[in-house]
């Protein structure tokens, strides 16, 4: 009897085990569930390096990279924007997002709680101070001024490590309320002495705060990666690693890096100060003409204004040694073709230059997508369409894509080398000039967009109010 019961219990157990194995084998993993639902959810934050809305819709390095990952999986991307870093991590922990793409540094502390993908960028942590004010020379000098960083950031982790290992007297403040741009603004206005930012963020924002500078690097290079919640099912994490490891995506990463970071070294301290000064003095005079010309030809008026500044520093009587004249620096023949009777009239010059740029863009054809179409048109505005065509031909011969600015800008300087230009239709050209020309315009455009849409200029009282109204936690010294 007992043996019969034993056999029955064994049979039931085996059946249950088989059923468990069977149901476990058919249950879709996380990657399969994402594909079944046709959507993947990313959590990020509003910042110039992660995600923001511009006139054409969602943008940002992290956003475009994540959207490419979603396309790779064959699903749509759903974006959740968190208020701060702590909210990003809690969104992951509660399962409201599949992964976080927000310029997150892969640290040992964070790895205890989250799984990180392969890195796709490296940055250094930099101490930022105001020119002409207290400058820290080394980490021990941080104890001599007021320092603020974001709560939950890798910077806060590093400061804690420094406090325990080297500088027990170090004290600083942390806040979840302020973004990097806010803290840089407070350093610029003198409300705080220092802050710490990642190098890629300061590269993007430095031109908006020309009185700020790097005191020193607080870290070696750190890996930036996507974060996933810890789970036995790592199918999505593995899919991300496969995405970054795919050689076909190398061009995508290079293109995004060029688009968002490739032009950032074109505006130094002196140039940024001069540009901001000229903007406040001159731009309002010509802004209505740029706005109307932009509306007529499908350009952001701020791009046209950036062209005007690059050409003449908004000087309507400017003249070059080659005879081009006016605010948009038109040649006599081009002005005649465009119906511009007086090149020194700023309105005629702006409308003529904008019409000419639109024609160049149209000649490139629909096969060239934006924003590359605009960058290539700008290069042609500077060097001539024939030379641009030659450079695109060289690009193709070298195995590059003649429709991508990333590739063409490497070929343009070759037009000054005989072994290349001797085989072209239009011959020699100073090919580095259109590269610098386009990159400068892109940087001026960035600053004009920032000035208008981000409202980065605050009074000292407004900065003090922002600081006082924020949730601030003071980290005391270990003394």
C-alpha cells in the first residue's frame, strides 16, 4: 500500500515538474515580450546631451541612439522623462521602464543595483570654476569653496570616496532639483564656487558660459552605458550588447558623435565672448529679416543668423579681398543672379543669401537627408558647388558616403593636395576652410538656440532664489 502511494506521489511530482518545465520553456523572455508588445520603454532626463524637444521634435544623442536600438529590435520607442537621477533609478526598479539612457556613468556602487550595457562613450569628471575667481588647483582645494553636485550622481559618489580616503575636511552640497546647466549658471553668476560635470556635458555647454573654465579633471576616463534592472532574464541586456557590438552600427555611433559633438571645439573663450556681445548689440536689428527669410525658404532663422555672423559678424558694409560684400558676403555675379541690386543693403543681402543657400540645398537632391543636406549646402555656399561635388566624388572613391557630412568633411581638405585635386573637375580649393566654416556656423546656431529657448541669462537675484528654493543636502566633513 505504502509503495503504491509512493509511486502515486512520485508520478504527481514528475508530472508537476514536467508541467513546470513545459510552461517555463514556452513563456516568452523579456526581449520576446517587448517584441510582442511592439514597444520598448526608455527612461531618460532632459539635458542637452540626453533628450530634449526642438522645433522638429524629440532630439538628443541618447534619444537617437535609443531610437536606433528600438528600430534594431523592430519596435517603437516610448520615452519616460524623469525629474532627476534618483527618479531614473526608481523608474527602473519599479519596472516602469526597461532601460535608462541618460549619460549614466558605470560605477561600482551602481553595479550593485543595476546591470550595465557595453559602454558607448567615455568621459572624465571635471571641476568647473569661474574665470577670475577662486580656482582650485587640486582636490584638497575643493574644501576651500562652496561646491554643489547633483544628488545620486557619480560625482557625489566620487566626492564621498575622496572624503573618506584623502580629504576628511571636505564638505559639499547635493540637490536633486538642479540640472547641470543650472549649476553652471550659478557658478557663472558667483552664487557658488565650483561644480563637477562630465566632460561631454561641459563641451556642449561651455560656449553658453564663456566665463567658466575647467580647473582640473577629477577622474580618469569613465564609461557611459545604459542601465538595466537586475534580473535572471538578461535577454534585453544581451540584445543591447549585441547592438553596440554590431560592426554595422559603428557608422551610426560615429555619425551621432559628429552630429552632437563634432563641432563643439570651434568656439573658444574669446570667440564666445565676442559672439555673445555682438548678439546683444546687433542681432535685434536684423532679426526680422532673418525670420522672414527663414519662413520664405524653410530655414530656422537662427541658422541664417549664424551664417550672417560667420560671413560678416553682421556687418552690412563688410568687404573681403576677393570683392564679396555685404552682411551675407555675396559675389557680384551671385547678387546679379539673385536680383540683389545693392549688396550693402542688409535686407537685400539677407534675402539674397538665404535664397542662394536654398538653391544650393535644392541642388543636392532628396537623396541627401537632413541635417547633412544643410551642412553640405553651407559648405557649397563657402567653397562653391563645383568644389563640393569634387569632394563628394573623392569621398565616394575613398569608400565613404557622399551624402554624409561626416565623410565629406574628411575629403574636403584633400582638395588642397595636388595628388587629389589634379583628378577633379574644378581643381585646387582651400578645402579646410569650408569645414571650419560649417562647424563654426553649427556652433553659433547652437548658442542662438540656447539664448532664445533655454533662457540661460538670469539675474543674480534669480540665481540666488533658484538656489534657496532647491532641496539642498549639506554633506558635513568627517572631523
